[in-house]
């Protein structure tokens, strides 16, 4: 049997926010991969905090876990005997996950292959690791495009004033075609320039 039949796809180190803005690609109705720039992503290597867990109580066995890494949230789903992989995972843990991407009913989720509890400091380690890697590869946006991106981010913050500000996660979800790193970077500049402020971590409000 050909050796490459057993070859696994690369497990990309990413932040969850990247998966949320990536484009699902299908062959007819079958999900194939997420397209993010030049990357075709079908397996991932993520670090996140477990914020929710649900185990089925009926005849059908399944376990769902939601993880968050500060850039977004995504579910891990296991079925049947595979739920054993999740039995020792609980809310509040920080975990390292290697898994296969799936998509059902317009929801992208992860079918976990390997899960390991790790120290919470690795959330920051992974964030810095990815930012360093991207800074090597990043191509500066044209000036006009940068201005358009700034205007859209600021517009999103301004439009939220009736609610007393806006969560950073909501900006990332609303502006899915802009990378979470660029959004974070531009908001930090707005804060430094006194255009917006943080009433609390993860939430920003327009000052003008």
C-alpha cells in the first residue's frame, strides 16, 4: 500500500480567531478544508482554556467541549468510544489539542486526536510564537487599504456606543475578513492615541 496513504496533513499552529475568519471549502457537500490566505487547513494544533463541557446522558454517547484562547471560541466534538479522550478534561483547564477540522450545519468544529492538559502560561507562549512567525512573513498593506481597515474598526466601535462599548471578540466576529492580529494592533494604537479606552479588559469604548 502506498506510504503516502497514511501521511497526515500538517497540523497548523493557529489562534482560534484565524479559524473563524477562514473560508470553508467544500467538494460538492463534503467539507475539505479551511482556506486562510495561501494555507489549506484540515488539521490544527491549538492551545485554549476549556470554558464549557457537555456530556450526553442518553443512549448515544457524545461529548462537546468549548475552548477559548482570547481570539475566539471553537468546539471539540467526540462521539461513541472516542469520548474517552475527553473524559478527564474539565472546565477551567488549559489544553493543547491536535485535531481534524470538520464542518456541519455551517459550524466548523474540531474532532480531537490528541488532548493534553498544560500550564495556562502556554496560552501567552503560543500567542507570542504565532505573532513572531507572522511578523517575519507579513507584507505591509497598501496605505489606502490600511486607512479603510482603520475606518471599519473604528466604525464598529462607534456604532456600539448605546451598549456602553463593544467586546473585542464581537469586533473580530463582525469583521471576519480582517485578521484578529490587525484588529488588536489597530485598537492598541487607538488606545495610545486617546481615541478609545478600555472600561474593562477585552471591551473598548469610543472617546472621540
